[in-house]
């Protein structure tokens, strides 16, 4: 089974934040785990959901 990856914009929508917030969280090493594919971040959907379940970006 292949892994599903989300773009920064897609991940931001799933988290309920804007893409700029996701970029800022990544810069501060406080955001969900992601990979770089070329020069773009790719967020594994399952790891994004786990990050949210663990209280990630609690507003």
C-alpha cells in the first residue's frame, strides 16, 4: 500500500491553519513531520493525523 502525501496547502487545510503558519511551524521545528521532495515539503497524511491527535498545534 502506498503512502499518501499532502502538499503544504493541503496539510494546512487538514489542520485548519494557513500555509504560512505551517511554514513557520516547520522553521521553528514545532510542526508535523514532513519530507522534502525536490524543493517542496510533503506531509505524510498518517503522520499529520498522529501529530494532531497528540495535541500538535493546540490553539
